[in-house]
C-alpha cells in the first residue's frame, strides 16, 4: 500500500481534540474512519494549550504535544494505528498567536518578557510596541507592556494585589517581579515593572501588543523572525521529518506579517508537505498564485455549494420582507461597512490597532520633509476610511516588490466607494494608500507599515463583517457564514461550474468544506434554511404568526434570529437555544455586548426564548413547519454532500457530519462526537430503513469516499439536462468514469410537478448508480428514473460485479 505521506489526500476528517476527546480516543476511532473512506485525519491544534481548552488555539508551549490530549506518545500511537489502516495525519498549526493565560507562568516565554522586558531573549517573539507606553520609573524611555486585566481602575483594586516572594498576584493571575523589586512598597514596585497592570476597559484605547482580532487573551507572535519560526515550529517539524505528521493546516495566515514568506519557509522546512491555509476569499478573490500551498481550507467551496442550492429570486424577496418587518432598509453590505467603521472609531474595539498604525505613519512622515505636515488626525481619518471600505481581507504587499495588481485594483475600489459616499480622497488618504502599497520607498518603518496595514485590515474585516454584521443582519442566517456574501444570495449553475473548473486548474488539492469548527450553523442546519428561499412569503407569514403567539418582541432582527435558529436546529433544548441567542446578541453589539452586557435585555431574551419552548400552542406549529420543510431539506443535505464529495478539491469532513448534524455556533459545534456509535451504524444498509436521512447520508458519504480512493477522479466537465425541469438538475462528470447528479431547488421542483420529461444524456455504454445499485443504459435517460429513490446519483460505467 502506498504510504499516506507519499500522496495527497483524497479526503480528510476533522477531529476536535480536547480533554473530552483525546488522542487516545482518536486512535480508537481509526478503524471506523478508515472504513468510512477518508485518507487523512485532520487534527485540531496539538501543542500544549491552556488547561481545559476545548479548541487548542490558545497555545502556551511549543515544545511539547499537549499532555491533556495524551502527549507525544499518544500522538505516535495514533500515527502508527493510522499507518496500519493506510491513513495520514494533518495537523492544525497556530503561527499567529499564543495564549496570555491565567496563571501567566503557563506561558514561559511571555513570563520571561514580563520579568525582563525588552532585554529578554524572548522579547522578539511578541508583537509589542514598546514605545506606546512609558517605561518603568528608572527607564521611562524603554517602554513596557500594558496588561489590561484588572476588574476596575488600579486605585480601586490595590488591596487585591499581593506580593508572594518574586511573584505579584491578583486573584488567579500571577506576574513575575523584576529582579530586585520584590521588597519595594507596592506602588513603587508597580512603577518598576516592565508591565503595567490596568483596568480591562483600557484595552481598546491603549493596548500595545497585537492580538488575535479583539481577544486580549491571545497575544500575537512574530513568526516572521527566523529564530521565532524555528523555535515555535521545531516540534511539529521534527514530527513531520519522523513521519508522524504528513501535512498542515495553517490557522489565520492573514494575521502574519508576510503570509507568503511564512509559507515559503514552511515549504522549505518540510520539503513541500501538503499544506492548506485558512484564507477567507471574498467575492471573486483568488488565493495569491505565488503562495506555495495546496489551497484553502474550503470556505470558498462552502459558499458556492450553498449558493447553488439557494433560490436567488426567493432570497431577495425574503430580504425585502425582512427589511419591511424590521423597518430598516439597510442591506448586508451596508451593515458590514457600518460595523467596520465602528470598530476603527476612537472608542471602537480596534482603536488601539488603528492608533499604532497612526503612530507609525506619523513617524514616517516626520522623517522625510517630502512627506511632512500630515497631522495625526488626518492620518487617523485616512486609515479609518481605507480600512472601512477595503473590499477583501487585506492586500498582499511585500516590501521591495511591486504591489500586486489585485491590491492596486482593491484600493481603486476603495477610492470609488469613498467618492460614491461623497468623500473625495485627499492627499493624506493617497499617502496612506501609497504607504500600504509600498510605493514610497523602503525603510524599516515603511516596511512595517505595509505589514501592519494588512494585519489590521484583516482584523477589521473579520470582526466587522463575520463577527458583527452577520449577527445583526438576520434576514437569512444560512448566508451568514465565514466568507459568505449575504448581499449576493445564490450562485447560478453556470458560475458554479466555472468555479469548479478554476479550482481544478489552479488548486486541485485544496480543501472543500461544508461544516467546520467555525461555521455558525452546520451544513444540514443551513440546508433547512435554504428551503426558506423557495417559499419566502410563507416564511414571512410564519414569522409574524409565531411572534403573535409568543407575545410582543420589541427587537425584530432578534425575532428573525430566534425563529431561524429554531428551524435550523429543531428540536432544540433551552440551554442550547439561549446560549446561541446570547452569544449572537453580544456579538451584534446592538443591545448588549461582551464588554458592556445589558442584564435587562439579556434577561428578557432568555425568558422570551424559554417561553417559546414552553408554549404548548406554538411548538407544534414550529414542528409542523420543520416537517413541511423536511423532504426538501433532505434533498439539499444530500445534494450538498454529493457536491462536496464529487467536485474538485479535497473534501474535509467535520466530525459527525457524515450523518445529519444540526449544530450552531461554537461551543455548540465543538462537542465530542460518539464515533463508536457511528461505526456501528456504518454497517447498516440504507435499504433497512428507507427514508432515514441519517442512513442515506452516511451511505452516500462512505460510497463517494471509497470511490475517490479507488478511482482517481478525472477532469471536471459540466453536464446539461434538457426538458421542463432542467434548471433543477446540477450534473457533472469527473473524467470518463464518474457522473454526479444533484437536485437543486427541490421545493420549486415539487411545486411544478416533478421532473416530467426532463432528460440527461448518459455517455455510451451501461451505467450503475453506486448509491442504489440500479443500472441504466447509455443515451437519453429520464431524470425521474435516475433520481427515483434519492435526490442524488453517483454513476460509474458498467454493471457492478
């Protein structure tokens, strides 16, 4: 058998490792996952994280595999078991940040920086602007690190600070004391440290370390420094060299100073190991061609697959009904722009990041007479304008190289948007643009500005759109996913085929995804919601009726959020529902937020949601609608699964998604899955339980996965049906040996009376549907016959032996 390391994946299976599902559990699941048909296991972060972490992105120690997951011996045992079954391992890598944990000594490199300041050998590890805070009283010009974690202003909590030998304690926090300062009076002791303890509310204004988006507990790492790359990747690279790991998934590359440079360094260190990046592509944006990686983690596929199963015209009517009901004509794009503007405002959550870029730009201007006299206020306004309107996550400018044409065009789009809004871009806006594009020559400060603008732009895009606007604009929640574009619902079949052809040509081994640990709703939950675009008037009427039955709802967008959440995850218990609604409301930051919770609103929302689930008249009506949607949601679920499994790319299955999965935003979607129970059900036949979606989806998944492993799929070619319902069939071939057929817009198909005389011309010869075992001759075939038992088909030549 060819080793997994010697070939690219045919399909991967994502496992969320955590204390409730360790590497030992993953080892026990290997026989099932091999029988399912994947070629690789896709493991969440492996390095030591904060104790109890359920995700692993809060790394505290790069030198060892997480002991709470089983440690390196457990990883090696998993790799050995995977090898025995012909499987490889892909590891999630977190190069952008580490945890700022509690207690702080869990992160030893950061602990030493807190103790020794800029003189620490670990100081280059962390992206700290030492100039932004006055230094200790005996070294005021050297700066110090702001730690905004106190529950109140410093003066109000002094009595809660205690000195314990060479450690300063504040509740569960522990901070190292600068050598020789432990015996000083408390106020002088605080003044002599290389860090400044401060009220947590100062973080948005004065924070002087880069973080992951707005998460203060995740401090950015400067992986662009060669020594830092080597130290933070040594363990994973060693395990790759020893054959334990076969490939890598790179978390949040847009947070890095030089994503391309990082990927080149990783490729050189691994000999070109299989690598995918969590890069969010917006609109028609493509992954930069010079990035040495297989492709993305697949959110671009999610958007196309969901889109081609969404009724564009119906979605627009649904949006109109939503805007009428909430009395707000704001569209999805405008909601995103407003949220981005809020983030970069002087009191916004990313104000500190903007101010750091302003300081850097001001220093550049002060150093050159030709760039002088752009005031801090003008620079701030220019930065905010560009960051608010930037159409994708970030430009990819490398100092010393000409700016990519895509980046230049993106800034042109920004200038057009500013003019449409009535603002003629002035000389300061042009200056900041040229600095971001690297057009004004080179210096350490100018090179840094290029990287800093890109890093800040990506944070503004992610937090402004996906983590704010997508929680405010609730017309159709199925559209509000990572990389989504709710302002342009639906994808035409021709555009879907074009995208598949481009993926096959440019990144054939990139991942495709439908559900991930970051999706706000799993694929099957979105499949239900997609049916609503085919009956928007009915859905609007149901929303009104449910609100009447539940009692007045003063916030209409929240009502739409509630009703769609119920449909997406029905049946759902009160704890899951309330948790999701509260997180959504806090992320929206309209009535409440994480930093300024409104207890009255949150209490009302909690009571309202619980009241809905306790309403004996309303719950049967909700259940009735879900049952009405069920046959069409079934069609969407199976069609989406087939498209992911048969289209170009490497399908990355999320744990448990081989059966229907109706999960919501994290942490709901990160709970351990009973893979042992799935292994038992894998032996069932769908014929034993006709109409059982769980058996149908599991059978479809394993059939398609095994076909991918045994019959390498050939080139992609669209297939067109003829007849009255041709628009409802999405079909394509993979080489000469595989034909995939999927139903789209099933409610509309039902409403028009079914497939009637719609036909698809099969190539000459005989064909077998691998899903049902039925045989068909070549030539024109009635789609009603091909899809008699399932809304999908997977055809291969000749009768099965």
